[in-house]
């Protein structure tokens, strides 16, 4: 078995004395669509922010192959990130957003950057929107544009925070198709946080499920297999959309 | 004991329509009776939001009556209709009784009424509430002290990062976001010019008018030019310009960066490998510091013009005489000291606004809170800095 792209060992996350996840250990294989799932408030997004390098962990280690610990500033981006809201820079056009990192970190002339931006926007199905401001885009389009921005520097790893949250079913399905296309077509490793069941089962190859009560990973593996075979009550509740007994 | 049956009797005779026309609200019935080990309440009629105040009174009385009893039974057999608000009050009664170790249960009722009971948790075990204890004065003072300490640490962090970034930019000037320097100069400078001109013209006008009333008594009209000239170039020009920049640009910086922070744009910037300091903060600071002295020169100029208007129209001082007197009073250092002050003021405005903006958390409310905090902190700092300048210049004899 090849070396994992991301190796997480004994990772604890949270803030001050409040621990969200205690000593989580898992690997992300190259080429996977790795899904972090769990109920609201269990620490999915905080775990993602730790993997990205935005939240320092309370303990443990994260090792990204070829990078080491996640680092953000002072160098060209080595992985792409799409935030839940898209987080496009509102003062820039969509095209400027996508080309921003290229302009900052390369000596490419403006025309070359424009050509790359056009290609990236076409890749995510947003041809002709380069001159628009983010405020002029719908929620789904903003997320696509954010994926284009995350892809601008040709990363082999991309992090997605709740990609289909707040989208209508058609837009959500289209976004799932896009994630699959990027994963299969470009060999992109995707780490995503979501609790959209359809997305998880459609695009996820591996998943971990976090539990708010035990502050641990309660299940890991192929999401379809977990849905069919898991005997863990919380896993079954999640995949079968069962309400908690009050 | 049977109470509140008047409407029920009336409605049997006249029906709902008559009672509504008469301005009567349909009433419910509440009949309480003692049972072996507690109290039984038989509810009846239409218990809707209109009856909530009356129901609440009954609930409060029953809570007192049930003290020392073992159980309370609320029977809904006579209830025609009950809405969610009234059911919530009854469930509150049940939870309060349970908290006082009095068993309480709902019995009877039509299927519709039982569904409402179920929906509002009338049959669920009440959760044990964590009572949040109010903080006493010592705890509040302690918490406030910790908050101040945290804020000071946050400001020191910010300043430390600023120094590191400034040093890095000296060695790698290309890392600076120069585009935003020009943008800031346009927004804080060119766009603010009309308001700076208008306010400082009026300040010069008012100052000349007020002083003229006094100086006229001594035949010293001409000294209006000295007073206005020195004040506007040395003191009021830089200060008023800084106050305008604070309200106009400082608040905008804090709100803009605060919004970027809460909408994860700052995080997105960092994931692109770019630091907020050289990309968001330094361009704003530099842009403000470059444009503030220019605005201050304009402010001094129009302030003197405002004084000239008063001198010429009210005191019969010719423009030429006013101008000669101004030139004799205003020394080059007065102008340069005003410019120096304005640079320091502008730096303080931009730094405080950016620091507050980047410290924002908690959504729209957080943006508002930090923007207010930025403006208040800036105004205080401006007055403090002005006092320091006055003392230092005074001691140095400048």
C-alpha cells in the first residue's frame, strides 16, 4: 500500500479547555474523496481548519506528504481550499479572484493569467462570468468560482467545506458531478466536510464519522459499506436519517 | 368549584358570533379539586392565545397551591381546542412542578389535544435545567480585567506582526499590495476632499467670528488673522482632518476588514499563501499616511479663507492686509508641525481601525461592535496624541 497523502496521528482539536475531538488518528490516501461527516457541532469544520493550517491543534500531528505540517503563509499555495460561503473577495471580479494567487506568486504576464483564469472558469462551468462581481453570482456559482480559485495553482489536494450546503438539489448534484470529474479526471485528492447524505454516498470513497458525545471518530471506511453494514447506533441513525430518541 | 363558565353558558344560547360581536373573548374553564394525594385540574373549552394571560394566572396560583402535594393531574377531557402557546404554559407548569418534586401528568383529551400534548413534550421527561448563576461584582470586575488583558495581548500581537511585516517588506517590497495604496489614497484622500474643505472652512469662519467679537473691543481686529492662521495650520487643521478621516475612513476600514474576517475572506487570503498584514493592513496605513498631510494643507488653507471671509465682511480688513498679517504670524514650522501631526494621526487611525477589523468575530453584530470600538478608540487616541504633541513641542520650544 502506498504512503498516505495525509497522515493524522493523535490529533486533538478545540479551544482553551474545550476539546472537540480527542486524539483522532486517520490517513487520507492519494486520489481519495475523503469525507468528514457527523452531526452539527461535532467539530467537522474545525478539524478541516486544522488540516488546512488555520487552527492550531491542541495536540497530535498532521503530516501532508511533501509539505509536512500544514502551512499557509509566505509561499505559493500547495493545496486548494473552498470555504463554506465561497469566501470570494467581494471587491474583486470573479476572474480577479481566480487569478489572484497566480498574479501574486508567478511572473506570468496578465494575458497568460487571463487565459488560465478562463480555462479554470470553463472547467467549473462558469464561462463568461470572469467580469462579474461575486455579489452577482448565485450560491452555487459562488461555490464553483471558489473551486476554480482553489484550483488555480494546480494543487493535487483540495479541501472543501460543506460544498453543497444551502444549494438546491440540482445545483448540489451538479457540484457533486464537478467534484467527481476533478477527482477522476485530474486525480485530485479531495477532503471534504459535509452532512449531505446524497453527496456522501455519491462522491465519497472513504469517510470518517465524528461523534460529539465521545469526541472521537466512531466509524471509518467506505460510506456505502458503513450505511449497509455498520452496527453502530449513531452511524445507523446518520445514514438512515433517524431522529434521536428524546 | 366551577369557574368562568359565563361564556360557555352564553355561547350555548347565542353562539360564537354573538359573543364576538359583543366583544367577548371565548373563555375556558378551569376546575380544580382535591384528590387523595394532590390536585386535579379539569380543563375545558377553547384554550387559545387570547386566554394565555388568564391561563398564566391560573398556572401561577396552582404552582403555589401544589406546594407540599405529591401530584397534580391535568385532565383535558373537556378541552375543545388548545393552541401551542397555551400548551407551552401547561408544559411549563408541569416542568416547574417536577422541579419541585411534584409529579404532574396530562390525562384525557381528544386525539387532536393529545397530539398537541405530545408535540410540546407534555409526556417527555423534563430536562434538568442548568441554572446559570449571575456573576457577582467581583467576578464581573475580574472578567473585565481579563478581557482588557486579552485585548492588550491582541494589540501587541498585531503590532509585533506589523513590525515583522514592515521589515519583510523592506527586504521584499514586491510582497506589498501596492495597488491598494493608490486605492486607499483615492478613497481616503480624493473622495474626502469636499467634506474636509467644507468643515475646515466653517471652522475657520466660526473661529474668526467668535474671536472678532472679543478682539474688536480692544481694537485688535487684525489679530484675527494671526489667531486663525496659527490655529488652523498647527492645531485645528490636522485635528479636524483626522476626526473626519476617523469617522469616514477609519470606520470604513474596520467594517470592511471585519466583514472580510467574518465571511472567511481573510482565511481565504491566507490559504492563497498571502498575509493579511502586507495585503490588507499596510496598504491602508501607508495610503492614509501619504494622503493625510495633503488634506491637512488644504484644511489649513480653507480655514484661513474662512477667517478672511469674516475679517473682510465684518471687520473691514482688506484681503491684502489679512494675508500679510497671516504670513507674518504663521511660520513654516507651524505648517510642518501640522503635517507631522497629521501623518502620526493617520497612522494611528489606520492601525486601530485595521486591528479592530481583524479582531472581529461573531457575524454582523461583531462587525458593528468592532466598528464602534474602532471609532471610539481612535478619537481617544487622537486627543491623547494631540496632547502629547502639544507638551513635547512646548518643552522643545517649537
